[in-house]
C-alpha cells in the first residue's frame, strides 16, 4: 500500500460480504485491498469471531478459519445485527450492536496496515445497501468507540456510491445516461441514471428500480435477461452499462451481452464498484470538490435550505442553519440567540421543488414573561429522516436576573 497518511478509505458493508479500498494518489485511483497477503481475495464475509485464547476479535476469512479450526466463537450476520437495537449475547456477555460493529470496522481497517490509524486517516466512507435511522445511530456510536471524530467519516447508500463511482470515471462513460443492472442469483434489477443539464447545478438522479426474476442457469437465463435488457434500455442512448452483484456470468450471457454492447455501449462488470464509489465520495468531499457543479438527488439527501432572520452585530441578516444537498444524518445545526419581544420563531425555508422562500412559524407556548431582550434560547435542529427535522428549543434564561425556567419545546416538522 502506497499511502501511510491522509488516508481516504472506502468500505462496502454488504449484507453478506464486505470490501475495503484506499485512494492511491500515485495511481490517482481507488485500490482494493486483498483479504490475503499477496492474494486477490477482496471480499470478506460479514462475520466476527471471538478468540477466547487471545481474548480478541478477528474478521472475515480469518474469523471463518478460527471458528472452523480453532474453536472460536462465531458472530455471524453482522449486517443484520446493525439493523437492530437489540443486544447480542456473546460468551455470556451482552454486547450492543454498535460494540459489535466497532470490532468489525476495526478488523477491516487493520488490513490497511497503518499505525495510528485515526491520526493518519482523512476520511473513512462506508456504503450500505440502504440506511435507516437505527443503522446510522449504530455507525455513529461505533466510530465514536474507535475514536473517529464525526468529520473523519461519512455514510452513504449504494445509490449515492454508484453516483460517485460513475462520475469519477472518464467523462465519455457518463456524458449520457448510465444503466445499472444489479444481480442476485435469483433476479436482476435495473436503474437508469440521468442528468438534467438545464439546471444549475446539474441535477443527477437514479430512476426507480424495475426488477425481474431469472431462471437458474443456461440458455433460458440468457434469453430472459436479454428480453429484460431490450425492455429496460429500449431506444435510449446510454454512455455505459454497469453490472454488479453475484448472478451474472459471461459463461451464460452470450445473447444478452451482444444486446448490452449494441450501439458501441461500454459495459463494465465487477464486484468492487461500491467500495470504490465510497472512496471516490471521500475524495470528493475532502479534497477534490470536482463535482460542485452537480447535485445528486438521492433519497437520503435533505432538499431544504433552512435559516432565520437575525440581528448579528446589530445588523439584520439571514443566518443559514441547514443546507440542502447533504445526507439527512449529517444535517444538524445549533445556535443560541436572544428573543426579541415575540413568542414565535420564524424559519426561512426553500426547497429544491419550491425554490421561493417561505416563512414557517413555531410557537413557544408558556414561554416566561420577561422584559424585552432578556430571554436567551438554544435552538437545535436534527434531521431524523430525509424529510423530517426535529426542532428543539430550550429556555436558557438570562443570567442571575432571570434564571432558566427549564422549559423545552420540541416539534418534528417536514419543511
């Protein structure tokens, strides 16, 4: 591995397998790390093993070996554990999901072989098939246990990882639409990525997936996939086609590959797209900023700009709180201010679909009656989903003259 400091790391945390890669600045690309020294085994089973003799944990292929040969204690389905809040019993000890996740992440990061990992890491980007509130909370607590501050890691779903991967490739592979076929042994789904160059920034979106079941193998599987290709690609122009997942093989896909390559379309197949896409996202967010002219319309992104009109240093101004275009789990803000003869807070809101500025009020019933400009409040905004924002207002009082009442007002709003 070429990098030893300012590491940018991508991890694909899949339901069955995980992968890790790092950004190689010399080669100007993301490079996958093998799970075996000198080998080309890049996928690690999403399992953890407690080794009683060593009193530690190991992951992936090593975990599989110690469970099979050395009597290690298996913790399987780490992905499923992290979808829940329930504790797991390991050797008579109850472990929270984030504690198990922290051990798994540490095990994966050890493949980097870097000392003082937190100090020498610029960003760890983890991508998952999807992201729920519980998963986000588990990852946040896991990274906290490991010692990573919030600004040194990021989470994204497979759709966003796909976006970053594609736009990190040569422009001729994405200057028109891009097709994405995601395989499992039983079925295949298709999504189309399109760009709207008429907007500023250019908006990029993935259309809703369409899916079909496939026969188990052979010519019949090839034929059915070929029909699905014709149905999904139609007469549209595509710069490239990306194929991911287990279940695709050129051994059976003879007719369908010819259809995919029609009109000189470039077709790519591999199992490291999401890890490399996560790595590209980390590079973009921390260094490149090459995609600032583009906005990906993900289901995970907040689409509202939220602020307030305030007086700062005596002058009226707009004070921004939440900026559109960030993932909901990264969208939070807080500030303190002095209330000016009112029982209502007014937020200035504009969204991607409604760009005109709107005024949205929040009443503070029961707020203590005090002289003007003697009520200090703390305001906290925290998105709990891509559309719902939790607003918390706390009365801080005003020094010894007007102690805090301890009152708190909370609302969950959809701007």
